[in-house]
């Protein structure tokens, strides 16, 4: 999928949203440069290993400016998904004992459940 908008660096600093062009996101030369980068990373960077001994994927952030590849960041992708989101939410929400462990989506909310939802 491709967004109808793209981020663009602005001379004053920062970014602005611009209309994205139709068609391919990357040129053939840019795709080739990414293949070369992936080969370099596989050859030069020692991968991190997860708790079960599995090799972790890389979190790589990059961009192209006039066809030139700029590497912003590369690091092992240590964690992702629901466990991380749950941990973040648990630090933001105060502990409580009167929260339901499940919600019946077919039920009509009562005044009490509406108040509980608004507290989130």
C-alpha cells in the first residue's frame, strides 16, 4: 500500500507533508542500493540473539535524497508487538482492581461502565 502523502525535508529544518507521486515508491537504482546495503549488513554486522537463541531481525531506518541512500539508524529489533505495548500501557494506567477482565460487546453499557471507560 502506498500513502497519498509523503514526508519531505524542508530547508528551515523539520519535515512537511507533500503529495506523493503515483507509481513506484523506489527507483530500480534505489532498490539495488538497498540490496547492497542488506548484503553489507549481513557480512559486517554481528546479529543479536534472542532468549531462545534465535537471530533477531534488524531495525533499519533509512531514506533517499536525490537517489542517495542515507542510513539513519540500525539496531537489532529486540522486542515488538503486544508484550511491549502491554508493558507501556501498564506504566501509563494506574493499577485498579475493579476493571473487568473481559467485555461483552453485545451488552448495553451501564452508567458505571461508562464512567470506567472515561477514566481510561
